[in-house]
């Protein structure tokens, strides 16, 4: 193991604590604030959108569906408002206990926010999954904005696509915003539209904060993202991460993390031949962590098998997945 790599790989792991936030100032006169639920089918770009809006990577993005698990809050503070974005799991038909928890949390989020941003994929026509979500949203009193994402991927004749979404919005009188989370086009107008829907309110979080999740959670998500990106369908959603130890030293932060999978075969895939996959996961995750904490990171990864953890409410809770209040 070479010093300039600063990533180590093993097969086991333990736990620790999270830092406190700074004090919250009083908001100026006329200041607005509120919570915005980002809702939509899997893979419509919800996490990419939130990362772009808050200006920092806090939610993982992956070509694999169902990657968002926890209700993650991203915070954007401007001179006139504080917008707290709640990124939710893609709403879909659940196939296991984890899926039920994820969808239940997304539905709870709809009722607990000030505005819902219903994100759809503007590169394709509205589908059955979108109509399923419309049915859920049509029963809420929460204001809804229909956000047509991926305008950068729209074909030259996109009118029919836009019309299919306009038909979803019209019966409920939802406003429509078009944008690209990837390029940033249209996000300024979207941001202003969201602010227009908020009421006067206080700072809920310190103005310099971009998420209410502790750094440990983000670190775990960065590891999980690399596993999803590098293993693709081989180890789809059977992965959970715990950050067991974070030791901050003057010149380096040492992190020990455990990767949980459900089967021995998945453990073999995550480790790879002679540890090659685990090394690739660790190196890429360490790079992202160094951006997160703006400093040098030493990362040590362990892999453990925890059979059928997604089917057990107890094991889900132990790994940080529970139905939110």
C-alpha cells in the first residue's frame, strides 16, 4: 500500500459521532424560506438537479434506477430566500421492504413540504409512471410545479413531448418550468419561480450550510455511488454503507467504512480480482471525499455479508433506513 494512494482495503469494521452546526442568524425583513419536495420517477434527474441548485455534490447520481434512499435535504441560501430541497426516492411500485420504506418516505415528503417540484424527463413523452405520480399529487393541497428536465436531450421536434406533460398539468393548474439539470439552462428561472411560491420565514439552517446531513452520511453515499457506477447491474441495490471511524489529524482525515452486501457472490464482485474493484471504488470515492472536506483523505474499506438486509425492518433501521416522521 503506497502513501500517495491513501486508500486501503480490508474485509471487516465499527462506529462514531457527528459535528455540530454553527448558530443560525436572524433573517432580514421580507426574507422567504420553505421546504421544496423534489418528486418524480426514478432516473429523471432529481439528484443531479439538487446538486446543481445547491452548487455542490451532496446527492449521488447514477445510471442505475432507485439510487436515492434517504430523504436528503439540500440547502440553497440567497440574499432573499432560503430554499430547502428534499430529494426523495423515485416513486415506483415497491418489490421488497426497502422499496416500501422508500416510497412511503416519498409520499410523506409530499405532505410535509411547502412546494412540490414534480420532475419529469423531457426527452420522452409522459408515461404511466408519471400519471401514477399525478394521481398521488392531485390529492394534495401542497402547491405543485411541473419541472420538465433534460431539455438538452429533447429532439428537434419536441412539441408533442411538451404537450404530453402540459396535459398532465392542465387539470390541476400546475405551473410548468423547463430546464436542464445537467447544463444549468433554465435553473435561474426555476429558482425564482420556487421563491415566488414561498412565504416569509426565518433561516432554518446557517446560510453557509448546503445539507442537513452529517458529513459521514455524504461520505457513505459517495462510496455507494462508485459501487453503483462501477458494478452497474451486478450489485444493483444490495449495498449499504456505514462510516465506522473518522479521525481528523492536522494533515489528513482517516476514514474507515464498511460495505454491506447480501450474498457472498456480491462480496466477490465488490472486491474484484485481487481486490481490483474495491481499489477502484476506494480511489474514486476518496477523490470525491477530498473535494467534500477540502483536505487529504486516507480511506480504508471493509466488505461484509449481511443476508437479506433489505427484507428486514430491523436491519434496515440499523443501516439507517427507516420510515420518516
